[in-house]
């Protein structure tokens, strides 16, 4: 069953047509990736889907509801949470306080706050070690983990991640992709946006290729990683 359906989405920045009518879907339980080069429109797709950037036209259905015209706050309440590009954690707050904010972003602190917190610490042991550290002093990889942990505290049905591997060392990139797989296995549907096509296609059920604001190719992760076009343009082959 489709958890997210995006139909003919068009977004403009002034006179620039950044998204030229794109359509895609994410089924419950899937990991779906949008791959594309710099400026292809990946972040625009994510942010307009979650209601942070206005849509010129098109339709977005989430969990059976038409959310095309809903503001971001309402969409988050329905269970769609994004981890933006560049993470944007609260640098002055501690790791623990950041996770608390994630729980508050949806409702009053959940009755299961402690349990939720323990799950996050289990998934990211590093965050437990550093729970009282001011978040702005965490390393890049630790900040990525915190941003993901904070998003998970809101119990999203759909977790959207904008370039989670950006700027991380190869070892950490592998760790982040492993954790994404684990989060999905634990029951969260995932929409991933990535320039790292190799790793993301390897963990994706399905994927779409975005070029200049248009979807030019789609298929299973395996199909796309074997496609000549994808190999040539995105896998350095
Ligand atoms: N606020 C803005 N005002 C004007 N143009 C914008 C704005 N934000 C993005 N754009 C333009 O829209 C296009 C798509 O940008 P977007 O950020 O969605 O790309 P992206 O695929 O996420 O790229 P990257 O991989 O570099 O993050 C680009 O040409 C960009 O310059
Ligand atoms: Mg981007």
C-alpha cells in the first residue's frame, strides 16, 4: 500500500521551475531513494512534500489523506518527519535535550519517553556516551546520528533523510547506512535523498533518478544499480 503518493509536483523559485511535474510513491515498509546530482531538485522535492516550500501545482497524498495544502506542522503531526540537509541540531543544547525536543515536536512528552530514549541509545550507543555533551561540539557523524535520533523520537511513519552520508568518513558512511537499514527493519518507512548512489541503491527497495527537476528513470535498487545510464552518470563507471 502506498504511504506517500506525489503526483505531478511543480515547484518554482521565482521564475525558475525547479520541479517540472514529478510523480513518485513510497509504499509502506520500503526504503526508496531519490538520486540526482547537485541542483537536480532533491532537497526541493523533500521540502515541498513536507510543506516547507510552497507547491505551484500537483498533489500529495500521505497515509490516505490529501496533505497538498497542509502546513508543515500538521504534516509532521500526521507522521512525516525529515532530517534536513546539514542536520540542523540545536547546537547550544545537550544531546539529551535535543532528543527531548524531538519528542516534544509532535505532542506533549510521550508516556513512553524513557523507553523511546533507551531505544535511541541502543541504536546509537555513541549518543548515550555523550548524552550530556553540548551538541554543537559533536563530530559531524555524531551530529548526523543525533539528527536521526531526534527525528525518530517523534515516531514517524515516514522518515525522510536528506543526504545523511554527506561529509562523513567512509567508515561512518557505512555505519549510517547500516543504521538506516535497521530503522527500516524496525518498522519505519524511509525516503532517502542521496548523491551517494552506490550505497543508497544497495539498501533501496526502489529508486528514482532526478535530473533537472524531472524524474528520468525509476526501478528497483538492483535494476538501477545495473543500469548503464546510472553506472555512467552516478556510479563512476
Ligand atoms: N531558495 C532558492 N531560491 C532560488 N533557487 C533555489 C532555491 N533553492 C534551490 N534553488 C534552485 O533549485 C534547484 C534545485 O535545488 P535543490 O536544492 O533542490 O537541489 P538538490 O538536488 O538538493 O542539490 P544538492 O545535491 O546540491 O543538495 C537548483 O538549481 C537550485 O539552485
Ligand atoms: Mg540538496
